[in-house]
C-alpha cells in the first residue's frame, strides 16, 4: 500500500483512519474490520489503519470492536494534504 504524501487522495476511497486498541488481533479479523490493516505492536496494543468509505463504515468497525470487548484507545482520522 502506498502511503506517500505525494499521492493524490481519491475521495471515492473515503477517509484514512488509524484506530489504536488495547490488545492484539488475529490478522484474519481484517475482513470484519472493513479491510483495515492490522499491525500488532510490541506493547500489546494493535493499530488498525486504512480507508473507510464513510462514517457508517467507521461506526460498523467500532461496533465490531465493542462486541469483541476490545479496549479502544484512540481513533484518528488522518488529515490529507
């Protein structure tokens, strides 16, 4: 995946998000998370990152994490230049 700042943003992809949670997730959960990439961190946390098409998709991801009883630490929408 290209994360270069020089790549123009395609608005049809939605907005790019980073969601930090308080436990590791199995990479197979990505399908249930709107295709967000899962990076398990050495701290025991995980970082979910990628594009979500709209707020409804974001709320769906957050609801899934809630249903798993996963501690939510931070949700950040990346500012695009």
